[in-house]
């Protein structure tokens, strides 16, 4: 049994809102400063040193994707569920959620400016419930049934997801401000 939770990177979505907004191809393959959205997210996850798993098998809904990823990582001591379209996520935010689980929280998530962000963390005790998820609904029901800890963060990246071309442009602007 791993002492650390596994970061589940959800990359199974079809990105229909992105193409409907005028985006070309997959939103995860869209470039930001020479790297794809997915690569930025992966780089942040890799910087944490935590184990990780990319779930990109093309499941019908977010619940199905989470369930498949949890089944694929049975040795994990919990899971941090992170959509792949969060290229500005800070490694420190990911580690803060993992640390909350290590400190005894059943579930945890970051909160930025009053808005719930990602990743959402669950201990191994939630494994069976997570494995049974189906459809488009994610793990919100499981989160609300547990004593989840809110972690106040100063990381706009935990809420800056890419669903449209406009959101990609906004994320690019934020990234450029961060790099300057």
C-alpha cells in the first residue's frame, strides 16, 4: 500500500464545448507557451513527487472515468482527482490537498476566492464508492457525504479550467502574467 495518494488526471472528456467555441481539435492538445494544456498539468503533478495516473480511455462520463482510474490504482492510499484541463494548477495546491488527507481528513479540496477547486482528495476508505461512480456526475455526492476539509489557497490555477477558446485565451493571459 502506497503511503501517498495517487493523483488521477482525468483526460477522457470529448471537449465538445471547446470545439463548439471555435477551438481546433482537443483542448488538451491546445498549445500554451509551446506546451500542451495536458503537458502543463502533467508537469505540475510530476513536480509534486506523488504517484499519478492519466485516465484517457474515452469513458462516457466523468463518473465512469473516476471509477476506471480508481480501479486501475488499487494500491493507492487515496486519490486526488484532477481534471487534465487545469494547466495553471500549482504543485503546492496539489500537495496541500494530499497533506490534508495525511493529517486525517476524509476528503479535502482547495478553495480559491470562495470557489471550490481541484484536485479533490479522498482517502482509501472512499475507494469502493469511487469505483461505483457512473455517468456525467463526478464525485460531488461522495464529497458532500464526508467531512471534507476546505483548504484556502492563493492559486487561481485550481479553478482555471479550459472548456472554451475564450477560457484558453484567459489562461494564457494569466500564465503570461505569472511568467513576467
